[in-house]
């Protein structure tokens, strides 16, 4: 079906977005800013967080279940707002749901990194699973093979973000300890000029990371580039919402509505009432 041939109800269906927890709300925030006329249904698989420490097979299974839940809600496209799940499950999701447009966050993140680096040295911080699979290394190498990528698992940042401890002494000393291996202990000429936040939980830690790496390092994440990619995909598929008059936001979790509402507000950039969060079983 080409642009202009879809009927109104098809284009008015929501966009599905999922992550293991509140992290993907950073992507949802960028999506809502770029696509104000669209409805969204967001799922945080909070009962099984973190994904980053699990094996790829387990994350794939969880991600397929999360995607199925959203497909049941009649989504018109799916954004995997989790780097770990994008790395482990994107092909499996595409195969399971043929015809459903699906976007992950790794390719847009790699795009942002390649656009930002001048000295072709890029540092990536992500979960254990994302680093282990080499997803960013491969995605960057496909675009710019001359770029040297150093990736480091900084799994504790996920717990800090879920706890809302994104600034202050604990966040700062954790960041200092992790980032030393990527910056301080690297000789000047080889030091990365770009730091990729390869986990959707990390953007709220940016001020803290900035305080350690300094002003001259580009800090990039995939939220804005993913929103742009989503917009382009919807336009190509003829699925952009016609009018935003009835745009809605549904929030689903697999556990802990209160906790999600409390921690999620800063990520979404707007208050969340726990009674507006629905609990689902996958
Ligand atoms: N926010 C997720 C990511 O982008 C995963 C965090 C986790 O559950 O470990 O990788």
C-alpha cells in the first residue's frame, strides 16, 4: 500500500514503543516531540528488568513477548526503545511480525555517532548485552569503517537511572570510575571525541557524564535520530496520522506501576500518575 492509500483508522492507530523499564521514555519523549499528532502505547517490562545482564536468547524471548503485547493493541509500527533488545531481537521481531514496520535504536545511534566524530574515535557505553554482541561496533563499521570504537559495559547506570539517582555523589563517582578507562587513561591523540549513550536509560545521566568528560566531547544518544527515522518510515508507508486531535498516550508495565510513575516522570519530561499506568502480563 502506498502513501495516500491508507484509510483514516489505519493511520490513527498508535505507535508501539517498548523498553525494559523507564529508559525508553527518553525515546518516547523525542518521538512525541517529533510526531505530536501520533498516539503511543509504551510498555516497560519492569518485572524482568534489567535486560542488559541477560543472555541474548532470553532478551529475544522477552522482546518477542513485549512486541506481541503491543501488536495485540493494534499498533501501526513498533519502536524498540531499548538498545539491548534492538541488538538481540530486531531480526526475530521482524520475522515474527511480517508487514509490521519496526525500528530499533542501534542504527540511529550509530548514525548519530558517525555524524558527530571528527577524530574517528568513538566511545560507546551500554549494557553488558549490547557490548557483548558488538552491535554498535558493527553498525558504526558499516557506515564508517575507519572509525575506532571502544565499547564499555556500564550496567550500574541502569540501576541508578531506575532509582532516579542521575546526579549527585553516587552517580558522579560511578561515572568517574567507568569513564576513566575510556578517556583519562587513553593517550591524548587516541582519546575519543564522541561518547555514545548506547542505552536508553543513560540520557538523564548526561550532565553527570559531561562533568567528567568535559565540554569538548560530543555526547550523542539515539532518541532524536530514532524519532527522525520513525517519522520517515511512517511517511514512506503512508502511515502518518492525519490529525492529532485524538492523540493518546497509554502506559503499560509488567510490574510496579507506582515506581514506574515516580521514576518515569523525569524521563518522559512530564508527570505520570500511577493510576494511569496499566499492569499487563506477558
Ligand atoms: N534501556 C535498555 C537499553 O537501552 C536496557 C537496560 C537494561 O534493562 O539493562 O539497553
